[in-house]
């Protein structure tokens, strides 16, 4: 059952990615798990997109990526902790930085805030250069402003989206309406 929208909460965006153990199923499970975070409501889910892995390890399966829009009253570090708990629940083993993973949940945007702490940088590092983040963000809210970087509708024009493939339309169902 979907939680009610939190009227006093902050709008946040979370990036989801997987390239192991049926990645589409992993992303769907992650959407479902986001509904269980206390003081947080899952508002919208982007479509699922397939694209090549980035970083040092090129010899791996393509990733399935999406973005979720949440409303939360949790402070940023508490929300990050809840996201990391969800990763662990889904079987993620934190290891190599660019390696394959069962699930990856990144806090991309936390309202209009910029955060630069030891364990958390918001907006997430690299947001403005990653088509697999910008395209789903654009789908959810083309007028969204990424703090200190600009409007998503402008940022998405600056990245190469040719290798990104939409697998299915925005998910509509019990977890995303």
C-alpha cells in the first residue's frame, strides 16, 4: 500500500541501477523497498533504461537504470543510511567502485540543498554527465533544477544519449502511481 504524500517533506531523487541477477527484477524490487523507508513516500518512478556500464570495468553486462522521486522528512544522512540498508537487504556486497552490482541506490538530489560531507555529496557526483541519470530525471520533471548545475532540460542536451535504450514506459502500479 502506498504511503500518503508527506506535505512537509523534501522532494528528493534517487538513482537506481543493477546489472546482476535479473536487473529489471532488482530495480522493481528496489522501487518496492523504497516504499518501506520510514517518513518517506514514493511519488513517481521513471521508465527503465538499459545502457553500458561506466568506469574502469568495461567487461560487464549493461546496466538497467531508473530514477525514483520521493518525499521525505528524513535528514539527508538518515535517508542515505536507509538506502544503504535497502541495498544490503537486496544482497549488495560493497566492493569495487566500478564493478557489477545487484543494486545501487544513489541519493542524487535532496531538495535545493548542496551537501559536501565525507559520506555524502549532493547533487551526486557526475549527475550532469550521465545520460542514465539525466534522461530519467527529465522524464520525471523536465523543469527540475539540479542545485549549482542548472535545469535538467538543459543538462540533458549536453550528454550523449545514443546508447541509452528505454525498456519500458514509466512504471505504473501499486508502488508508483
